[in-house]
C-alpha cells in the first residue's frame, strides 16, 4: 500500500469515528468525555467539525510532499487535543508504512478507535526506536527534552513543542468577536492553535470594546457547548489569573471563563487554558510581536484584509488562518509550521 | 487626608507595631492598610471590591505575585519611589518590581526579626560577610539592601565585605577575613544564597575554612530548578563541616522581593527564635496561611497549600500576597515545600547565579 492509500484509509477510519451512527462513532461519543474531560457537546463538535475527514487532493499532496521517507516511525502523542492523533498518524503514515504509536496515558481512547477502524499502525507501551528510525513527538517542551536525552544515536527526532494561537483584529467588530469565540471553545483551549490572546490594532478603548464583545459571545458559546472538566492545575492558574487581571487590567466574566483587557498594550501574555482570553491594544506596526513570534503557532485574522500580510510579516513561521477557523486547519502536514526540532 | 499623609501615618503605626508599641492589633492595621490601598489605587479598588465586608486580614483578597511582573503594584506615583527592588529574571519573562516610597519601615522590619533569629547573644558585635555581589546604587535587589543593613547595624566596620565580584567568588578575600576574625576572636555572620554556598563548596573541593566560635551562616534562596541541586540536608552537612560549625548555626532565611518582611528558621541556640530545622517563623507583623490553590481559601494546619502572606510592611504595595510557593503551616511556623507546578523559577539564588554566568 503506498502512502496515498495509507492516508486515504486513515481518513476513512476517521470518517467512521465522526459518524454518530457508526458503532465506533457511538463508542467514541460514549468514552471520550471521560478520557478527555471535555463536555459531550465539545466532543461532538470536534468529531463532526474539526476532525479532518474531507481533505482535498491538494492538501493530501502537500502532506505527502512534506514527508521524509523512513523505515519505521514512532509517534509519541500528547493528550491536549484528542483529534490531533489523526494528523500525527497521517504524517507518520506519509513517511512510512510501519508506524508505532505511544498514546497518552490520559487519553488513549481516540488512537485506539482509530487503530480499530484502520488497522494501519500498532501500539507500544514505550517508545523503543532502533538506529535509523524516526520519532515524531508531540508534547510539552519538558517532555520533549527528556525524550531527546533517551533516544539512541542515529534516531531522527521531529519534536513539536508548546505554542499557542493569537487573534489579530483591526477593529472591535462583533463579527470578529463571534468568530474568535468559536475558536476558543474546541478542546477547552488546550490546543497549540487555540487563541490565548487577541491583539486589537487600536486604542485601549477599542480593545475594551472588543473584550466586551468577545465575553458576550463566549458567554453564549459556553452555554451552548459547556466547558468540561479542568485539571486542578488549570483551575488554580485560572483562579490566580482572575485576581491578577482584576488588579492589572479589567476582567469580563463569561460565566465559566473570563476575558481580560491588558491596558498596558503591546505585549503577549497568554491567558490560562479554559476558554480565557487576554485582549491587548497595539499600534498598527506590530514590531514588538516579532520577539515573541517563535511561540505563536497560529494567527487568526479577518481574511482578505491587510492584516493577513501583516501577520505573515511579523510571524513568518506561524500559520495565518481566517478567524473562526483557527481550529480547522487543513490536513496538509503538521499543524505547527514553526521550525521543528530535528535531532539525530 | 492626602495619600501621602495617610501613607506616612500607616508607616508610623506599622513601625510602632514592629517595635511592640502602640495600640494597633494585626487585623485592624491590615484592614486599614487595605482600605488605604483601595482608596488610592484603582487596581486595589477593583480587587478589594468587597472591602466594606472585610472583618479580618484573612478577608483581604491576595494579589498573586504575577501582578508584579505585569504592572506597577504601588499606591504611590513612580516619582515618589526611593527604591525599586526587582525579582530575578528568567529567559523570556519580565522582571517583577516592588517599588518603595520609603525604606524606613523595611529597615525596621528586617533588622528587628534578623536580630531575633541570627544574633545570640543579642547585640554582640560580629563581622558580617556577604557571599554576594556589592548591591547597585540605588539597590535593585532586596537581598542586597538587607545585607547592607546587616553590615551597617550588626558589624560596625566602615567597609562592607562583598565576596562576589565580576561574576567570581573572592575566595582569597574570604580566607583573609576569616583569618582576621579568628585572630581577633570576633564571631562572623556569613550571609549567602544556597547557590553561592554550592559554588564555594565546589571551589574548596573539600578544604575547610573554620569560622570563629559562635559564628552563624544565614542561608537564603533555593535552586529553583536552574543549577546543580544539592539536597538541603546534605548541603547543611557539607557547609557545617567546611566551616566547622554545628548545623544549628546555619539559619535559613525566606524572603521574596514582593514582601517587606522575612521569615527565619529558629535553630540558632541562644537566639530568641526556637523551632526545629525546616520550620520558618514569621514575625508578628506577617501572617502566613496555606491556601487551596483553586478556592484560595485557608487550609487547616498541616495541610499543604500555596503560601498566602499578609505583610503589614507592604503599606504602599499589596498588603496580601499570593505566591507560588507550597507551604504547610505548623504550630510554630511554616514548612517550605518548593514551588507549585508551572511556576517560573525565581529567587535570590537566581540573581547570584546570573551574575556568575550560570
């Protein structure tokens, strides 16, 4: 089976999981709320709107062109975004017919269902690459650093570490706020593409107005798709951030999360995970952002505007996508396009 | 009353409290400081929105230390600053600033509690040596300023001895100072960060540097995940062996840039504070509570939580502070249990480490 056939087979497996009428799709809906902590509504959203089940031919071509052939690829998955297993395994299958997956201990369900639906890869409790193999690893910077120290020489490591998304808006429009709220909800903001800050090119007053719009939209979204279970560390970080931003800026509550205005402007302070956002005003040139660009995985902008070019200029390695689609990234390769740590 | 008059009056009342004089009780003074802060600072006005319902110091919402990195935490305007103590920075993080409009209260507080923890018998003359760099002028490090105070008040010699220069330990100078102190029979108070002590031990490679009898080592700061870590007990044993002093003469100090007050271990025989090793004693003008990291509510004694401080010394900054340090309250003080997950490394050891190129 060639790479194209392998990936097509994997995408067909993903389609089964997205289908609520398929037995595997039903099983996914029954088991994933527990393993991910996400609400049932958020699981449904991820399976039906975010899981990449309809890649175009050109996207798949790009995915395959970007892959480097390898005899055996080992994949270390993270638990933050459950559907990310699909993209990670697709990238591995583009490189090799032999793929071994080490699933996250916290979220092993989705890879298991994908394996049952596709039969394309195997599982391992621990990664045991041999010389010449590749390891594709997704996780925290600490996990990746630890992994790097344990791999034998001549194993290629492609490591995808921490990062976050940023929204860039030119004015305090309600439409942009609505689209941004749509990007904040999936995976309760745990994805490396999830927006954690919004930059408003304008005054503090504009930024305040936008923060109010986003909080109103997010409150609505939170009612429609409830926030799931957060870890104790995530809840603690939110509690501290609420007090900090009450003092340092202005806090707008959305029911279960918050939007904060950072009036100091022109700095990037990512909000804690859990559908929270820091809104910051900036002058239009965005020069200050270049120093933090390496941390930004995705920038969401109103497409067709001059902001698109500005975003590409200040963060050349980030994906620039339309607002409202920051979590709906084409299946054209790894989501994170920042320079990958490749170690041998 | 203007903010300045109000601030002056509160500082006066705090210094009286520290001196054991005046009519104030801890809770009343803490609430008056909180109300002053809310009256003159919009940030505190928002944070203390429920201030009319505060009944005790524990009701005052604690400001997380992150705020010191993100914004100015001061009731007074920048032009009134007489000192700005900065937290040690880490790559990619901004440094937190604690601004002071007077250092009179800071000095009274630092000296009063250090006397009780580090001097036995009280008031006896000693040579103060700082295994630290000479502070900038004006000082940017609260530790540097405190060590200057110790030299000025506990030593009495004109010239202070700073034993780190241009990023290197001045081992020769330390040896000369100790020789001289041994000959004159003067006891020594050697103040050092944990990091500097490890460096010294590494440089000495097992060689001993005996301190005169009745000398004390004040050890502050941890390793914060940045350098070769030495288990505290092992470090204590090695320091005691190197300086030929009992382990009880190594007194741990806990302070942070965002606080005005310090805590000490009460291990020194004959000193006013007496606790087992590892228990840090807050002064009467500082309360420490372990709080639940999510609810931010106080936890029962013996249960681990984040350290929440109410520091009467923080008249013009934040009277209640929430840190990322994990603590457990005991009957006589608090046990320090390290940093919470996700916390940025910080501490005086980092500042020394940065200077030494670590």
